[in-house]
C-alpha cells in the first residue's frame, strides 16, 4: 500500500509506494482509509514526545489516528461489521475485558491499544482496528468522509470533555485556552450547548476562527494578564476553563481564569518542555474549591450523541476544515505545527 511512514523521530515522514498492508486478526478489521485528520498529536509523535506515559510507537511505523473509511476486511469473529460498511474510528481501542471496559469507559482501558500508535494508522491506504465489534462506529451516509475525519480525536475528545467531564451547561462562561483543532472544537460544542465562550490564543487568525465557531469574546494571550482579562470579561471568572494545548502557560492561565468553585478541564497533553509535569497554584485551587478534571478520547457508545448533533446541523465540524491535502503533503503540515501558525483543521483525503 501507499503510506507516509515515520522512520525516525524528529524527522519528517517519508512516502512509500509499496509499504506492507496491515494484517487482520480474527477479532479485527482492516479499513480502507478515505480521509485522515492531521492532528497536533501527530507533531508530538513525530517529535518523540510522550514516552513518559508510554505513548511512543516502535519505528518505522504508519501513524495517524483520525481516520474514517470503508471496511475492507473483517476477522472470522467479527459480527457487527462487514466489508463495504462506512465507519469512523475512535482512536483508543478498548480490550473489552478490563473493569473500565465493563463499566463503559473503554477510553481509559487498562490494556488499550491506540490507532496509529500500536496499530497501523490513517497515513496509510489501509488501517488496522483491533476488536472491531467494540471499537468501530457506523458512519451515516449523510456525513462525508472529510467532515468525519475532522472529528477525529480533536472533536470527539472535546465532546466527551465538554459534555461528559466538565458538564458545560447553558449560560455557563467557558474560557478555552488554545484555539487549535481541539480548542475550536470545544468552542463549537460549548456554544451549541448554550454556553458563552471566551477564546484565548496568541494568533489573531485563530481567534477570528473561534468567533466563527461561536466565541462571544476573545483574548490575545500575548497582550497581558490572561486570567485577569477573562475574569473581567466574565464578571468574576469562568465557570469552566479548558487547557486545549497542554503547556505550562495555558494550564496556569486556565486555572487563574476560574471563579470560585469553577472547573478546569485538561485536554492538552504536555511537550518535551514539561514532560508531564506542570506547577499549579494549589493554594488558590484549595481556597476557591476549584476542580481539576482530565479527559481523553470518547467511548464508541457515546458517538451517536455527537453524530446526531452533526446530522441535525447543531454541530458542524466540517466548518473547521481549512485545508484538504494529499498524503504527500502531510509531513510539511505537521512540521509547520511547531510554529503554532496553523489555522483550523487539515485533512488528508485518500
């Protein structure tokens, strides 16, 4: 198959025209990839980040975790899917046997496998999904593949975080720090729930895009004290504040943007600069009874709630797509993410 392959960390992916096809196990499926989102997480993976939490593929490897497409092959034990079915892929594959999977939280499965990390991913013509009956989601004909890929990890992770973890409600003030793919998705989702979003970023183009996604106010983080600015805009601080980037500055700014009894939602994972550890104003968090909530991925059974909002037009992830490219261009887009200059979502279309 044709694939963009990561051969070494901190080196751009290279396109191969005859890379080995992934093999299908008895419980698995092979997906003919129609589209794959280009995610900031891909930049982290290419840089060799996240070895401190065990998220580093063995190289060479075909990464890419935001794919959708058509089932090409299923294993002999698969009953829920057949060749020709349109599907979208949650990037965390549950084992189905641990206590978390049994309680409906496959996204924190003890034995999780990850799309594009342990399995061959969406920068190849064909991708591998383990435990297909548990880990695939049907995709309605009304949602095109480019829009489906744009939901990838950014949109579904934001949906789970905003809806299930932070429990954003109508009238809440929500501050979102970092307006890349995750931040823009979180903005759109919170707005659809009736919340008032304050978008925070250092890039005015990203802030303009956040307004299109429904932000009622913006703060350029390079202009001064972000926490004070958000507190003033919201009349006392945000009810929920989101770190959608995962660096020390955005995490601290998020906490300091909250009112008493507010909730900080951590979506972004850290970089080599932090290696998983960020200093926090613990005394402020105690004195104000601030909650700190994490989120990752989303369970397959929660997809219908999100997809139904897409089908009805209440959510429009496709509106975030600013660039549709071939797989040959993916490496340069990932490299450009180091400068935080990307606006919106880029999708590889096969």
